[in-house]
């Protein structure tokens, strides 16, 4: 008979289960600890970038508070029927514990009608039911829901703290590693901690951490593209070089490039305000275009004419 492990996914097996293991500010630590001590929470809206610890904090709370709970991924179940049937049924039912907690992950995907219906449930069943909403973009949550929640901006831990967490995981998993490779691994996907841990597991097959070419490319691709933008060759040649670099290295995720271009806007561009508007426009388009490479190259075309010479 094969004995199945509790969880073979590192991102789940090493998810913090107590507030003492969750990396956050002292103020947030004290606030969350007070909720646990009181065995009660207000409605919460946790927002921040992908992989920064929002869902981890929500799951930590339901593990440490005596409650019945239901988890709903709003990116899959986001219409008004989900709110009226599934969520209302859970909120109105008799529980085994004094408190019920409903986690709505990726709540920004709830339709406007679903959010409108949800705000009424939050008030109607507030004596027995609490809601924890998580989202990447808090501006997509309607104001009436925001006003009913305590908002927490979940900032990612520092790179040093993420590296320490990785070292702890490697020790528990008996993985042989080089500290220099940990730095590269953290830099490749920071601040997305979930992605870093998943990459670490993928690259540790056989009990030894071995970086591949993709990891090294992810670490350096934003600086490489910015260097090409600033190079002294013609605009046409710069465009061709950037396009070739992206295609040759099969880069598909450009979220960190948008941020890097924004951070360096005053240094790179003659009219930084115009270029920031262009960056914002194409970052918005990236959420629904089919081909990300075409979208990013269209942005590069607009930025090249505004580069400082």
C-alpha cells in the first residue's frame, strides 16, 4: 500500500499556520493576535499583489479561531446567483461553532450585481457571520463593501525574509543548496512569494537545488530590456534587439517590466508624465489581450520615441 503524504506542494505544506510564523508589521501582528485572542473578527478586506500572503492570512485566521467556514474562489463563482444561493445559504444556516467565516478569494472578480447583493448579506448576518475578502485590486471592490470592512494592505516580506523562509524550507525538505542560488531565485520572481516557492520546488528535484536558464533570464530580463532602451544604437535597431531578446528567451510575464519602466521613468524618458500614461494604458490592456508579447512591443514602440538621448 502506498502511503500518501499530507501535502506534497511546498506552498501548502509550508504555509504559516500561526501569526508568529507570518511575516508582517508589528502593528498588523498585534491586530491579528487580538482577533485570535478574542476569537472574533470584523469583516476584512485583504488586498495586495499576487503571492504576497493574503490567502495565507485568511486561512491562518480560520485555523486559529473557533468557527465554521466556507472558502469560495470568486474568479470561478462570481455571479449574483452564487451570492444569493451559496453564500446566503451558508450565512443563514445553523453552525456548530459560535462564528461562521466566509472567505471570498479574488473578490474583485465578483460582478457589480454580485457585490451589491453581498453588501446586504454582510449587514443582515453580521451577528453570526464574518466575511474575509481578498483581492489584488482594491479599487475594483465597490465603496459600500469597503466601508463595511477593515482594510489591510498586505505588503510582501523583504527579500531577506523570503530568503530566510526558503532556507528553512530547504532544511525541512533536506535540499542541498547554494546561498547564491537562493538570491537568484528570490530576485527572479519577487514579490510573488508563491511563485518563488513553486519555482524552488520545481528546481529541487533530486534533493539538490539546480537553477535553469529560465530562472536566470527571469532575474535579469527587466534590466536587460531597460539597458537596450538606453543603448546608443538607432531606434529601429533598439526595437529589433528588444523584440529578438523577448522572443529568443520566451518571456511571457511582463508584470515586473511595467513596474521597472515606471520606477525609472524620470531617468529614461524626456516627458516622463506621457510615458507613465502609456505604461498604465498597456498594463491595463495586458489583463485581457491574447498575446502579451504583441502588447509589450506596442508599448516599446511608444516609449522609444520618448527616450532621453
